[in-house]
């Protein structure tokens, strides 16, 4: 089967919508082209995008239909969800994947323009909100969110990362509109601005915070999991497309489930596949998508995620990005229930894997899991030249982070990792005798 890859530069996004690829409606004769919009570098959508594409499962499912049609899949890669929504409401994209806040804008825009869309499945999620992080420059003096008052902060307005920033600032007693100078920038632009010193902080979604930390270009200031509010990415489809081509949607959802199972069964290999397709370091991909990564993947539309989506509406309304959104009408899990059959109930009831410390050894096809961070440190100390990456969960939020980028606290015989200085300081203040130590000191104490 022929697969058409569409690569769009920033300039190409400014072209008229008619210049973009066709949709299933544009199929002539017995040929049907299905256009899928995805975000290759937003790696918590890989089971509906990057990984799914590399595995070829969707094409195989379409080939198995044997309904007299020849199918082509046109994969279109974008940096954010907004252009996917624009193309969907123009009838140019049939199926798309994006984060929770962009999904709401997708719902609102589709209804407004008379091209309704529906959330049909979930990709990656974190029940505490750990997929979004606020980071600062490595040498920044900022240590808490309150330090952002009066500072310049880059984010992508309308994104899940912006939603995290707004909520976090409100909890810190800072007006998200007047208390900071917010710059609306694409993730890559914001990352460059942070490196150049033209902004004080960057609030972004995966994989940017982890990537910048891994590269030594940023450090975490605020862990989105501190909000204790679910955040997720999902798959949306045009209503007319779903009605006209239910078999194609069924094939997509079955393929997504296959890709999800592949990711679960082969997390290291999956990370390397995504890294090869995106140019991201595999170590960063694994931080989010690994066996105990920040994201959990499951196509089931869990009730707590729908509830979180309903709560997100007020944030977008306050920012005047949308009016009321009927989340109940937008969510349509009929298709994924049908595609997954008897396994759907099991997936719906499943829980994220418990937090754990992991080491990825050089040349290893699997990671090594440890019961406690101190055990991981002892192993790393004895195998320094053989470690590709080491990961530890924040002692309070459970958010996975690179061991050498974490803030370490010594509490008696225990060595505890934290994503940010603020969470470490909160722990220390509540535990007499506890103190922060350097990563090197932590290694020495564990060995």
C-alpha cells in the first residue's frame, strides 16, 4: 500500500487550505484516501500517530477490509493541534490527535463551522497532570512558581501547557493575565527564547520540558502533577467522516489498540522507533512513554478524563478562547467500544503502572527496575560507564525524571528524588533532619 508522507514547514502552514491533501471524501472510483493529522514530536500521541505510522498497522487493517476499495493513508505532521483543527473543519483531515485543551477548541470550532467533530479515543494520559512542565534556564535564580510574578513566560496559548500554567499561577496567587508577561509562541520558538534569555520560563507539553532538561538547556520549576488534575491526549474524528466510513474508523481504532499493546510489550524498541522517526533522543521518548513513564497509554475513554475535560472548559472561557462546549456531545466512545469489543471493559478499568526507578543500560533491550531510588543510585554508582539513562519518580508526585537532573534529598538512610526544588523544599520543611544533596553526593551515599 502506498503511504503518502506530507511534510509541512512553518511557511507551508500559511498556504490556503485547498493546497493541503485530500480526505476520504475526495476518493475517486474505488480509491479512498484517508487523511490523518498527527504531531510527531508530541510523543504522547504516538499510538495514533508516529508509532502507529511506523508499524503500518492502520494500513494492514484497511487492507483486511476487502470491501472493494483501495485505501491510501495520507499522514500529515504538525507541531500543534491548532492547524489540525483548521484542516479538519475545512474537510481536509479526517482523523486527528491532540491534547485536551486543543480537543475542546476542536469541538467548539467544528460546531461553529457546521463540521462537528468527536473525541473517539484516548492516547497518552497522566491522572495527576504530569505531562506539562514549567522550566527555566539552568542558571536561573527562580525556584518557585511565585518567582514568576512580573517575569516573561513563553507558552502556546490554548494548549494543555498553557492550561497548566494558568491553573498553577492561580494557585500561587498570581493573576495569569496581569501577573506575568505571557508570550504566545510555538514550542520550538519558546525553547529558543529560553536559551537566548529573552524569556524567564517556558511552560510546555511533551516532549519539550524533558528534551531541554536532557540537553542541559533547562531545569524544572513546576511539575504539572502538583495540580493533581488529569491531562491527556486523544483522537478526534469528523462526524461526517465517521458516518460515511465507519469501517475505516473501526480499522483505525483497532490499529491504535495494536500500537498501544506494542508500546506496552516493547517499550524500549517503541522508544527507539519514535526517536528514529522524530529525531528526538530515545532517552527522552522513554521518559514519557516508557514502562513507568510519565504517560499511560490506553484508547479507553475513562470517566475521570471526561470529567477533567469538562473542568477545562472554564479555563478556555476565561481566556476568551471559546464559549461553552458541550463535552457530553463531543465525547463519543461508541466506535472504540465496538472496535475493541470485550477487551474494552478491561482497558477501561486498568490503572497506570506504579511508579518505579529504572536504568537503561547501554546496548540494553530492556530496562532494569529497582524498588527504591537508593537501589538505583547504588547500581549507577557501580556502572557509571555502562548507563544510557537512569530514571526516578518524584517522591511526592510520582512524575518520572532523569536521575541526574532530579533534586535529591537525604532523609536518614533514604535518598529521595524530586522533579523541582519547590517540591523538595516542601518535603524537607516537613521532615526534620532531611536536607537536599547533590546528585554526586547521593551517588556516594548510596554506594
